[in-house]
C-alpha cells in the first residue's frame, strides 16, 4: 500500500494540473472538477491493489468523469445540466484515453483563472491550487494567511467564475494586457514550486520546471512584442540551466560559489542570454527582465570570484523600486555582502522576515564570513528549524557543523 500511495502521490505531483485542466474544460466548473478528480484518486487506492491500469492517467480521467456524471444525475438541477451530462457520457463511451491523447488545457486554465474580474492575489492562489495541486494550507502559508481565510478566498473565486460565466479560453489579443501580469506571475511561481520540495520529495521537480518553461514559451509566442513575457522565459531558462550542478552525490544543495559551472546546460544558457538581450533592447525593463539580467551576470561569469556583484546590487536597487518587498531587499543585501563585504550586507538586511528560512540562512552566512561563529550557529539553527526540504537541510547542517571545525 505504501508503494501505491507513493505512486499516486507522484502522479498527483506531475499530472494533477493537466488532468484537472481537462476536467474543467469538460465541466466548466472548477469545484466540481476538483472534487471529482480527488474522488478518482481515492478510487485508485481502492481498485489499483487488485490490478494497476496500464494507463493510470487515462484511468483517473475516465473515473473522474464518471464521478461527475453521478454527481450531475443526483443534482436537483439535473435538467439544467442535461447537455453537460450527455457530453460527458459521450466522452465516457470513447473509453480510456491514451496519455499522449489527453489534451493539454493548462494554458487556457491559467488565462481563465487570471481573469480581470478576480484580484491578482486570488488569480495566483486559484491557479496554484488547480494547476499545481498545492493544498489550501500550502497556499495560505505562501501568502502568510490563515488556512480558513484562503479557503474562503478560493471558494469565492470559483463561485465568481461560475456566476459570471467567464469563458474557459485563451482570450483575444486585445484582452491579454489586463491578464498578462498575473499570468506571468503564476508561471513564475509554478517554476519556483519545482524547487520547493518538501521533506522526502525529490529536491527538484524537473517536470514542473519544464512545464513552467513550456507555458512561458507559449505565452511569449502569443505576445511576441511583450518584453516581460520574453524576460520571464529568459529567467526560467537561465535559472534551470544551473539545475544539473545544484546537488551533490548525497543530495545536499550546492551553493552557487561551489557549483561546477561546466555542468550547466549550455543550450539553455545560450537561449536565455539571447532572450534577455532581445527583451532589454525593447527599452521597457520590468521585474522579470531585471531578474533575468541578474541571472545572466551569474552565468556569464567564469567563476564565482569574477561575478560582477556591484552590477547585481545596482539591478536590485532598480528592482526594489519596481517591486518593493522584503524578499527583494533580502536578495539585495546578499548582493551587497559580496560587492562590499558581509558587514555591509548584514546592516542591509530587511526586517519582517523572521519566519522566512532564506533570511536566516543568508544572515548565518554573513555572520560566518565575519567569523562571528556563535551568532552564526544560532542563525543556522533558526534556518534549519524553518527548512522543509532535505537538500537545504543537508547544506545548512554542513555549514553549521563547519563552524565547530574552524
């Protein structure tokens, strides 16, 4: 049973968004689709021990549709939903779809969830719930909200989409601008989720990073003149190019200064550099372009010591003007710690991040470089208490323990 649960968890991580997007396209109902897909995964726990299907994704999709048929038949509004019922029954009669034949509706899902009738925070939360399969609790933590508050927000969003009859479609070009910022942010967060493994999970979910890159490429092709769409694609390419060198043999994270740069994906590097040059030439730098420019400086440096940290710090100054938030300020402080010394970085650290792991990890590193071992150890302990994945835990433990050896 444990093996089956692990397999279903992997399918949920990798295929939840794709399957749910298809169901929402079929049902035009976010909540019904989510409930039925969850029921299908529950059914798999019951039926698969007696024989695992050869096409698990197709099986889950068919069972979810049948769950929807049952729910619609039991609903008091059956007459109103009769056309949907007939459509679903026709799909069910076609049998289990091959995995490669399951349509990819995720881009339409993102544009629907990012409708201007919803505020940006709700757009992002709804897409992370539907496309990435994050729990309500995980999304609430990301926004520093209570779980019940986030649950209400998501419920209101689903109801608003249904009541307003928001079409499940990629809009016409004239409607892109009012949704594009939210769409790009969602894709960026999907990519970041690929590097946000929980304890016991694979440190890097390459399928999620690849999916975010594919979506960014699709949006860039839809909006070929938008520099931020191109900048986002460049950012994802350049960041993901470093993934082959991010972990050591024991699964510990390797910090940038210790990475073997010869292992970086040079095809992604070349395309990412070309994309950011194209975006910046348009003369309208935005947050994603600036982040991509920072990544470009990293990948163009021969080694860590030759990195132009002063340029990176200046870009962070501009980025902080466009997106004034403590996480950007934290990254600026890290850049200053290498450009002007750890003491300057330490005094530049922002407040309000006591529950943010990266803040304590960065502070610990600056204290370590200043030979303030006792304070560094306490900061590492705080960072470890907030660490949710094994790769970071191994790195932080190694650095903390290294204080005793120095």
